[in-house]
C-alpha cells in the first residue's frame, strides 16, 4: 500500500478516514492495528480486504494493482483470497451453523458433496461438530465467533482480516478464538487483527497505531512488550467498557440487527 488515502463525502464535505498510509504486509505476517475510535482502523481493513477502494494511492495485492481489477475479478479475490471476521459475528440467523459455513461455497459454485465435506471439516477445526444444526441464537457468543471463523476460512483464504474479533467475548472465549486464528497463522495464513485490547495486540509480530487516519507509530516485534506496558498503564482511564455480561447482551442484539 502506497500513499493510500480514503476520503468519504458526507453532506458535501470530505471526511478523510485514511491519510497517506504506506504499508507493506508480507505473506504470513501477524499484524495488530490499534488506535482510537474513528482513527481509520476498519477503513484500512476494508481496503486491505478489497471491500472498498482507495480514493488516492495504490494498493497491490499479490502483485496486482487492485484499482485495475474489474468487479468480477474483485469478487474472485474476496471470495478466494480473503476471509473476514467481525466483532458482531454477522451470521445469518435463519441458517444453521453448517448453513452459515456452507454459504461462501454455494456462492463459489462448489459441488454439494464437496461442500458437505468441507463444512464438517471446518466445524471440526473450531470444535463445533456437535453444534452444526444450531442456529446462531442457539449458540454462545464464543461459539458464534467460531462459526464465523469457520465460515471465513472454509474457502482456504491466504489472508484473514479480523475487526475486533474478541470485542464481544468473555476472556476465555476470546482466548480460544485467538488461539484458533494463531494456529492458522502458524500454517501460513496472513493475519491482520484490529483490536482495542493491548493484551491481544501484544501477541502480534507488529503493531500499527493509527491516529486520525495516519500511521502514527509502527511497533516492531521486539518493542511490542514495552509499548503494550505503556498502553496498559494508561488503560484505567478508558475502562468505561461495560462488564462482560452486558457486552454479551449487546452482542445478541447486534447479531439480530440487519447488517
Ligand atoms: N462510509 C462512511 N461514510 C462516511 N464516513 C465514514 C464512513 N466510514 C467511516 N467513516 C469515517 O471515517 C473515519 C474512520 O472510521 P473507521 O470506521 O475506519 O474508524 P475505526 O478506527 O474503525 O473506529 P472504531 O474503533 O470506532 O471502530 C471516522 O471518522 C468515520 O466517521
Ligand atoms: Mg472500526
């Protein structure tokens, strides 16, 4: 990514969500993105995942200039190369766990028998073989996120983008999700995780700190411990987060809201 900016027009006024970002992500990287609310983290993730395009600058993915891809090629890239996990799971409530995991394969035109096989494998990988027929409302938050992870990885992507994947989970479920995605990273999957939690970020190999749409700081692996200690020391000031229980409630509400 070189000189990438993303400006939105709101009421005739430009809102610069990302401002001249340079970023090189290598295959197999494990990157955490941190920064205050509104600093451009999700915008950056959406650009990396080709859900959105820069208004300025260039972005090469796997050697190809993303701006030059047509809709069909972009769809292919999103379908086969990139997996997304979100804070509010974004599962489809009227489908079972198995149905949610199967969906990307239906879009990709994969044969039914192969879909069945891969659904079983993906659910087994996240430890949910015995929840295949449950609908999202019949699953805990952690289980929902594991279904979302199975869905995000069932097409065998090269890059996994996670926007606050543990933001609505209790510590144990969050830990479980991190361990699962880190195992995928060890097997070569490139991982980019947006997080507010320094304890999550410290697990990455590199931390990017965004402020006002700019990369304010890029923390290499060897300095992560030090920077995280500083962040944690500053943490009490922003401990306005609700307790785990009410977070779980809001997750339930949001999961039923339209996307
Ligand atoms: N579709 C949009 N239209 C207009 N403005 C937008 C749009 N998406 C994001 N923005 C603006 O761009 C800025 C960055 O938003 P972004 O969602 O990337 O922040 P963030 O760092 O992910 O914040 P949070 O931690 O709250 O999720 C914000 O000021 C936001 O209001
Ligand atoms: Mg965001």
